[in-house]
C-alpha cells in the first residue's frame, strides 16, 4: 500500500523556516507542514488544504522541490510505503496561529486535543543559521532540509 504525503517549505524573507512540532501516539516529531493526499485530490490542492486545516492559512504552492526516490516504510504502519512530495509555499496572508519559540511547547488546549485524538501540533520558525537536517525528525524531511540548506 502506498501512502502519499505532501509537504510545504515556507521560508520567510528573513530566511526563517517553518516547521510543525507534533506529538503523535506518544512520540515527538518536528517536520515540515503538510499531510496525506486524499483520493481525488491533486498534490497542490492537498497542500493548500493541509495549510488551511492546520494553520488556517491560505498559501500559494510554487516550485516543486523533491519527490521521494527511494523506499521508505511508514513509521506508523509497516505495510505502507511512504512517497513524499515537497513544494515551496508562500503565505497569501499573515500567519495567525500562535508561533512557538521552542520545540513541543504545547499549551493546555493542545494537550486536551492530544487526550482526545492522540495527536496535537504547534508551529515555529527556525532561524536559517540553526536550520539543518538535524532540525527535523523524519528521514525524508532530513534529506529535503539538507537540499534546501545547500541550494537556497
């Protein structure tokens, strides 16, 4: 079974990189914002929907950056192969969700959400000089972070 994921790389004019800090099923992940492609949906539309759902943010999806070109098993289901697609995105409006200064800085409401659903998330920017493959958790994200860092 294939699981297609679509992620957005948002870099500000000040060269800060947006990441999502997520607490899922008892584990912590720092990753690029995005999520799963739904049946009948194009990859760019998926990414727009994910930013709208997760951040209440309208984005423009610009250049394609990378599509997974190696086998990656899902961290959540060993019967699924992950295919991740990455695009650069630009916000079409100001970011209104609370941005955190440190990783996994969940507030009470977010922890209540975790208790109900088994997952919650926050967002933060990483300064360019602090950003690298070590800034993110997932194996494909690490490769993409290094690509972004070396070519941007």
